[in-house]
C-alpha cells in the first residue's frame, strides 16, 4: 500500500478512481472537477452517455483520455449528512470500495489509485473513511494481486493514513 502526496489527476497509474456526484457533473473545486478538466471534452462527452443518476457505490469505468492513466473508475461515495442515511454510511462506504475493486478485477486492472473517497464535499469523517478504505483494500489484496495506492494532497491526511495503516496491518498480521 502506497500513500502519494499529490493530486490524483496528475498520477501515473493504470487506473485512478474519481469520487464524483450522481450526475457526473463538473464541480470546480473538487477531485471530480480536476479530473474532468484534465480529461477533457472526450471524457465529459463519454460520461454523458451513461444513464443518470448514478447510485451510491455503483461505479462505471471509462478510458483515461488526457490523464496519465489507462482507465478511470467513477463512483459516487456516500454523503455523510444525507437525511436517513446516517446509520448506513459506513456500510455504503464499504459497498463503494468493494464495488470499485470488483470492477477493477473484472477489467483485469493490476494497479489502482484512490483519493480518500467521500472526505471532501461529501463530508465523510476522515478517520472513518481511511479505516474503511484501507481495510477493504487490504482484504481485497488477500485474494487478488493488485497494487493499491492512495493519492492525497494534504500532508496531515497522509500521516493519518500511514498511522492507521500500521494499526490495521498489525490486526491483519495477527489474523493470518
């Protein structure tokens, strides 16, 4: 597991994950907006061909277009403050990671880079999001050979990821 300091739209990886909204619309100050800006008009036009709205945790895949990746998996993570979902948000985040990883496997992807899903505009609590993401990725790696990284543009968030990764890894090592 790698933690990369930077912006995901600039990462050189076989596949990156785009944390998007239900309509796949461009948003100025988000990871999604950055990916769509760099991906260009072909990517935006391709996204318009998908049936909307996308459901939470149900990813789609496109080519990488003008980005430094072969593929982009687009997924809507759960929003922490949506009425009626507060008790389901952890389960929905688990579902989101599981489905992204399943789609990667179905497309024979061997390298994937995630942002911290849901921790920006969707307001998912940072440590919860990190623990769920790391745990689901580590669990998936037990049965499928895939290189997983997280691209984070904030040094404090990277440190939180590394700390929580070491704790979760100890638990995995004790189980196996």
